[in-house]
C-alpha cells in the first residue's frame, strides 16, 4: 500500500510539474556507472566478444553524460543503453521498482494499443473495445514521430534493449515501440488493413476503459494437456520455474501411454531450472545417459595477468605457462566447469514415440537446456522458429537509487562445443506465423506438427 501511495504521489508530481524526480547526486550517478563498468570487466563471460577499446571510450564519455542527466529515469536509460552494447539477454540494467512501475507501452488515455512484431512489421494486435473499428487488429504502425517505424526502432528503441539475438531484439523493440512515462507524447501514422492511413496524437496516461478487443487469451497453465485426435497427445510445458510441473507430468503418464504420437510445446517456456525440465525428459527417451550443456567461466589471476603483459604470442608456442599468462592478460583465460551427464534411473515405462517439439523466440534459458539434452533423440523433431538464444548464470548487484543489474558469468554450449547463445537453437522445420495466420487465429506451427505426425503414423 505504501509503494502504491508513493507511486501515485510520483505521478501527481509528474502531472503537476511536468518533470521526473532527480534525486541521485552526480557522485551517485558516476559510482553506479563505474560499478557496472567494473563488474562487466571482471565478470562478463563474453568480454572477449566486445571491442574493449570502444567500451572504455564510451565509459569515459558517459562519466560526463550521466552527471548531467536531468532525472533519475534519464540516468537509468543511459545505463541501459551502455549495457545494451554487450548484446546479451542475461545481462541487464533494471530501473528501481517504483520508477519501472510508472513506465508503460500501451496506455494513452482514450487509447490502448498492443503492438507485436509480425512479418517484421509493427502490427497492432489489440486495442480498447471502443476503438476496434477505428483501429482494427492487423493495422500497422508505419511512422513514429515523423520517422519510418523501422528507423525509429533502430534509433530510439533498440539501442536501450539487451538481447543476444537480432530477432528477439526486434520482437522486444516492437513491443516497446511506444514505451514511456505519463505525459510522454507520440505522433503515429497507422496503415489500416484496407490500405488507408490515419494519424494519431497520443499522450501516455491512465485509461478508463478496461475492455479490449480481441479479448486477452486465457492465462496459460503450468502444464496443458489435450488430445489432438485419437492418436496424438499435446502437452504444453509452459515454465520450468515451478517443480510442480514434474509431478503434474508424472500423473499424466498412464494417459500418455495410450498415445502413438506426441506434441511438446515449449514456445511459451521462458525457462527456470534445468533440473525441472530434465526430470520430464528422462521419461521421453530410452537412453540411460543424457548429455547437457557444457559450461565455462572466466578466470582472473592477477599475477598471471601481470606476467602476461610482457609476453608475445610467439612466446606461447609449446609453453603452457606463457600461454596461460597471455590469455589472463587478454581476459581470455577460461575455466571449464565440472561436467557430468545425467544418469537416468527411471524404472517405469518410457514414452518413446514420434514426437514434435514446438519452439520459438520465447523458448529460453533452461527450456533451451532441455533441447540440448534432447539433441540426439532421433524420435524427436523441432518445429517452429529459432529459440531465444540466451542462457547463463547472472551475477546480480545493486545500483544507486534502488535499481539493480545482472551480468552473465557462465558460458554454455552444446556438449561438442557448438554455440547457441547469440544464435538460438534452430528448428528442423522452420515455420513462421504470418499476419494472415494471426488474423484468422491459425497456429501454423501446431498445424505442421499435426501434419508431420499424421504422415508418420498413417
């Protein structure tokens, strides 16, 4: 209740005085910037993939920039832009909770707009009920504040978002196209489905109308189950964050034994715990051993770094000590973390039948680990789009004013060293949902899985 009161007082101050609070001192702002820069230098596992010289130059420039920011919000935006240069989905700067609470992408007083990346376009998929005829679902935002939408995203939105993959960056940027605080103004041009265009002048503000069109889909259960037909069963594994999903799956086993084909949907699974996912996977294979991701992390040994400064690359030939010292100086010395495959001891009957695994851009983190464990399962096929392409073990720390940051400290690869962070796990059969699919409420990924299993089982 206290937080809500502070929030509404914050909104009142913004509406009344037209400005956001600026409570952090210049020293606070430089300290937070330097804290983030320092922790990245010591702990970021992909430090070898960035231009260190450019990174340091921008840090130096920001020392002046952050001191002159006009509000705490502007300060955190600068930190987020700095963080986004690292291009990692598990490395982020988070605004203080109350500050973040005052930011939205959809509310504009008389209008409520929900936008998604469909066919590489900024498509309005939902609006408030009274505006459904003025702005039909499927309308495209073609200009924002006088700029072509794609240019506006590239210049004003994407630079502030941390992502390991370009396609996820586009998804998030499009969803956040009109993100702002109360009072922020946007002029947008919309192309409606029949081809005509309209221009709207929008101001972020609370909306009084709660009904939307089309209505929101029902919240997804942790585990969803249904029969597609008398042979094929569907299971939606929507999170590995709650161990309850394992017991829910085990209760389904007697029913699943009747299936001849199986669809496992991971498209809405943003991750959680790798162990929760592999607990389920062990019932879906005849193998006795499952091989998961291999992991490594950086080693920082100050003495080796000091020695390495005087070593030339030619000195490392047939000299392990010199090679290690040079790598330490270059911040490229890694330690392979302990690795052991998962030994399966399940005594009950397994379900090893033709299986289609549905994946997409929101399949992330431990859901991607699930796919790596399942990589060699010949009865499984992946259908959909590339996965999120980011996982790891973040180091979390506080920033001035109540914000925080996290930095990825662990690199994961396939057991054979293949990288998927920054690329995503690719489907065996790529299927993308088009705007027409969306408007007709079709699910082409699921349809392809049903078609695939039908051909195998007929």
